[in-house]
């Protein structure tokens, strides 16, 4: 930021010097280039709020940039309102158009979202292009600046001031709890919803905010170009912020600004000599940068450091994943856990009803994946659902957590009906889950995984100010240590071993203060050693934190050492339910399911 401010201040004097030394160069032209670099930087950083921070690829961002420029021109020229009113209208109109069209675009996700933005962009372009009487059609619209701003150096400083203020505002936003919610969405939409984030609402919010800043950039653009034209809105114009972001780096806040400077410099250097080959040369450069430094130019120093480190450490360097394996067990005092478990076991039957499913069904076309299932989970219970592959266990979990809407039936949790509610609402009522395929925020650190869950749970993620990484830091650290991952708190979660990622998932549920934790095959894909440790961790946490567990599991040894109640499912229906002893003796169960297994695996 400081560097940027210095750079901004340095351009006009340098340009003046340059003119003195080199009579061919015009300082006016250099300052013009400086202005365009600043505007491009603002536009690209606003685009990167979506691309880099939220993981959304929009083809309509140029349209809001154009809308901002036209808004200023039309209000100033056509309606003869004061210039600063027109300037203030640029972001306002950009945001309003962004909000309305964003509502349409966000009917869809990912690729389909991108396609909808493409359609919106073409629609806005056509309006501007064809509404000749109002917008001037393909002639565009030109303005003359008021006298105070008509000097190019003054205009440069004015632009710089507006850009710096906007960048500061965006910087505050990306560091805030709101920014944390955006990062969680980028990392994993499903997981974000299951920590209680209303993904669509946040996407719409960031889309609108990005349109607002694009509107500012558009307003500044027309001030130095003194001309707006329909091509500004054309969908191919989006290539500019995308290229600039990729060039500079999407993972750092100022990356796109660095990209913008390089872009303008290149444009100036190449386009004069090879006007027709500019796109090809630029394409080759971008490709080279993306291949050599995937994080963009602004990531180059860290790539260099990493290379140097590897060079120095040579073979000694080892993936942290291998070290982290198995740490969890060292923290566990098994005997203590078992003692308090014995005391708790008594309490289950008197515990109050926490979760009740009544005649729950889910059909996929003709297939009854879940068929008229009723079951009850009492507070403090450890309830296992077993059954062969395809029995409907995962589907049942998806019905409970709101990922799927039931075809029929009712789900009551903690005295409240939650049937068919969206996942983020259900997460907030106190149901945490670990997915069958481990689902965490891989690029966030282990601690951030938990911190952001706590922020979402506490309802802080709507705040666009404050520093997310400083909030709940100690609480998250404590929890990281409780699940035995203390030494890896600052590593990206995706670098940990499979077993430890499971531990993070469970810790996320704890961070959400979940009363009920759903585990879908918690030990799938783990070695016997990892399985033992993971389940010891689960049992210990359940005991210490008075959790209720509902889990499904293939490994019968795990089921019979952990469960206090077992429900057997087969072909979508409940076959029977009871205590582990009852299930073990039930002849139907043995026939359908346990018959396939070895006697000793039952632990009998
Ligand atoms: P389990 O977790 O017990 O192995 P699932 O709940 O994953 O079983 O699946 C139950 C049945 O529902 C399977 O036959 C599966 O193929 C089917 N199924 C699951 N999800 C879908 C879906 N989204 N669309 C269609 N069929 C599905
Ligand atoms: Mg399953």
C-alpha cells in the first residue's frame, strides 16, 4: 500500500523529468498512461473480489464498468446535473444494475452462472448499442470536464485519490469476517453452507460490491478518455481484468494492480511497434507467466524463496503430511475417556429426544433411496446406522442436513421442525456434519478452518470491517489443540493426512457448537491404525463435550466399540434398531448384512 502511494505520487514529477531529458516524449502522454493504469488497477481488483476471493468467473463485469461511464456521461451531459453528482451516480447505478442482474445470474452456479453473466453482458451491450436516442448508439457519448478538473495533472491526482480510497475500502472488506465468508465459499461451497453461510446471499453481495467499484472505475475512465462507447460493455472487454488479474496474481490483494501496471507498460511498448500482433504477444506473455509462476507476478518472490529453500535443504525437505499422521493419539488419555464413558452410558436412555425422523422418504425417479424411515436419536447417544452399500445412509444424512429435500416425511431437531430447510439454516440449529468425502477448506490454515466456522456460527460474517484472522484466534487454537493438531495450526489444511483432515472436519462441527454431529463413514479410506485413533478422538470429544453422534460406518469393529444404539438399513428401509447386543443376535440382521462378515469381527 505504501509502495503504491509512493508510486502514485512519483509519476507526474518523473514524467516531467523525462520530458526534460527526452524532448520526444510528452509528459502529458505519460501521465495519461499513469491514469489509465490506475483505473485498470481499480477495475481489475474489483473483478478479483469475485475471481480470486470468491471463485466466481463473471463475463459481465465490463458491463458494469460501462454502465458507470454511461451513467456519469448521461447525468452530466443530458440532465445537466452538477459534475460531482454525476460522478457519485456512477457507482450507485453500477451497483443497482449489478444487484438486479446479479439476482438473475445467481439463479445458477459455476459454469451456468458464468453463462448467465455472458447473456446479461450481451443484453446490456445491446441496450446501450441500440438505444440510439438516449445513449448515442455506436457513436458513444463524449463529455467535457468542468474547468477545475481539466488540467491533466490535477485529473491524475484526483483519479489517484479516488482509486486509493476505493482500494482501502476493498482491502478492509477482504480482511473482514465478510471476506472470510467469501474465502470459505471459494474453497468449498458445500462446506461453507454447512458452517451456516448463506452462500447465494454472499455471492450476490460480493457481485453487487464488485459492480459498485466497477462503476467507480467506469466513471474515472470517462473522465480521462472524455468518451464512452458501447464496446466498453462488450463481453470480450472482460478479458482485460481477467488477464491483468492472472498476470499480477489473483491470490494477493494488490496482485491485479501489479498486473495493471505491467499491462499498460506492455501495451505502450508493444502496441506502437506491432499494433496487430499485440494480442498474440500479450497472450504468449500471460501464458508464460501462468505456467512459470501460477500465482502471478506478485507471487514470484515466494516461488523464488521456495526454490531456494528446496535447493538448500535438498532431500531433507519432507511433506508435513507425513509428520502429522498420528499426532492425535498422543494427546488422548484413553483410560480417562473410558471411565467417564461408563458414567454417561447410563444417561442415554433418560436423555431427551434430540432428533426425530418420521416416515422420511426420498425418491430418485423410480428408486426409493430412503423409504419411510422413522428413527429417534436421544441426547448423549452414539447412534450408528449400518447397512450395505446403497442402503440409503448417505441420502438419509443429506435429508437431515438439508442438502436434499425429502419427498415425504418430517424431521424434528431439538423440538423444532427443520424438514426441507436449507443447509445453512439447519447448520445454525446445531447439526454439524462430516461428509463421506472429507470436506474442509483446503487452502485455509487449520486454525482458519475453525476460526471461520466460529465467525459464521456467531453471525459475524455479515460484517465488512474488522480483521477476521484476529477474531476467535485463541478459541480456535484451543480447539486445534484439543483434536491433537496443535503443531499444524498454521499449515494449509489440505496438506494434512487424511486422518487429520477428518479430525479437522469434526473440529469444525465442534466450532459450530453443534449438539448433534453426523459422521458419514468417518474411517473410510483409513488404515487400521488411523481408524483406531480417529475413533478414539471421536469418542473422547463426544464424552468431554457432551455431543450426540449419529454416524454410519462400514467397519463393524468401529460400530460395536462406539455405538450405543444401532439402526440397520436395507434398501432404503429400516430393518431393525436396538442396542449393539440385540443387533448382534438378530437373525435377520445376520442374514442381510452381518452374515457377510467374519464372526470375530463382531467382537463377540
Ligand atoms: P449408502 O450411503 O448407504 O451407500 P446412498 O444413500 O449413497 O447409499 O445411496 C442410496 C441409493 O440412492 C443408491 O442406490 C444410490 O445409487 C441412489 N442415489 C444416491 N444419490 C442419488 C442421486 N443424487 N440421484 C439418483 N440416485 C441416487
Ligand atoms: Mg454412503
